[in-house]
């Protein structure tokens, strides 16, 4: 019984370990890929290239923070 409680507490602690940067990084990545593809298919031709570059920069920056956060040991 005690082992069962210990296992469930480990699962909960790993689930709560989710980074604060995870959701914004994945959201920015999906949005950037979507905008890039739609602009390539000439659906969003009115969108300036600077916005796409800004999205790519934001994704890169969040990716660096995500990578740093994932490699922390504590």
C-alpha cells in the first residue's frame, strides 16, 4: 500500500515539473509554422515579412529558454 502511494506521488511530482516555458514555446512554434506555410501557399500574402521574422525570433528565444530549463537538475 505504501509503495502504491509512493508511486502516485512520484507521478504527480513529475507532472508538476512541467516548465513554465513549455506551453508558450509550443504555441509559438505551431503559430510560426502555420503562418510560414499559409504565407507560402499565398493565403497570407498581405502579411509583412517582418512579422514572420519576429515570430521566428520569438520561437528561437523561447526554444533557448526551454532548452536551458530542461537541462536544469533541480
